[in-house]
C-alpha cells in the first residue's frame, strides 16, 4: 500500500497545526489566558480538516479515516471542556469516547488486513502492564480519595484498550505510527491524571500538551494513510 500524495491545502493545514501546537505549548506554561481557547482547540480542528480533505480527494474515504476524524472531533470537544476545571468530568468522558472510536478504527483497519501479527502487540502489553504497576494503581487510589475513583478506573481501562488495539494493528500500513501515538496519548493522560489527583497541580502543563499533540499528529498520520 502506498500513500497518496498530499494536496497543497492538506499540507498547509498540517503545517498550521504544527505551528499552533508549538504556540499552545508556550501558552500552557503560563497562567491561564483566553488565547488558549483558540490554540488548544485549533490543533485537532486543523487535523480533522486535513484528514477529511485528503480522504475526500481519494474519492472513497476508508472507514478508518472516517472514524479517525470522529475521534479527533471528540478530542476537540474534550480540549474545550478541560480548559475549565469545573468541566473535568465532561472532558474525561469526551476523551474516553474518542479513545473508543480510535479503538474501533484501529481494529477495523486490522480486520480489513486479515489481523496481521507483529511485535507491536507485545510492546503494547508491556507498556500497559508497566504503566498499571508503576503509576496506574496510585492514580486510581488518589482519585478514589477524591470520590472520582470509578471515573479514573474506567478511563484507565479505556486508554489501555487504545494502546492494546494499536498494538494489534501495528503490522498494518502506518500501524507503528498509531501505536506510538497511542503510547504518547497514554503518557499524556497519565501525566495529567498524576498532576490532578496525586500532586493536585492547579495549572495545565506543557508536559501534558506536548505528548498529547504528538499523539494526535501520529494518529492523524495513520488515518491519512489508512
């Protein structure tokens, strides 16, 4: 399978997404300001437009690309919710739904390729196992003390499913990009949960946003070639 050439508008959208992401990383390290309502939400918006435009130019978008766009839209919704700490739960629900849509897209892609096998599944199992043993239980325990243990536990299961699904599909075309993206998403959400529940940090952080945006770029890249 070969990647169809990207059109100039699609390339422009991807470049714009990179530039906006860098600006958002800088803003995330500063006190909350209104500019982040634009920068944080604009990154997934631009990626949705890039994937949708490229897929439309191919004449018949794949199911993986369609589902990938849907997941990115839910990430956009989650981003906007999480800009207001009072909307943390709706934001977590939006991102949880995005992960499930990504899972469906990844498994659909793997199924269409005849469930190819590869080392990715072992990598994903190792990552999930290590994360659960190292920090997962601590995050859920801290969240439970704040009456959000069920939310944290369910979300941990869902994000773990994303990494495992990416491992299953890692041998497909572009699959390793999706796996790396899922692992970075796992890392970003882990840092966010640790900061919120364990150390109770009050501000957003570039440590959360950088792996998150890199994850979006990799998952969008996978959707572009699916």
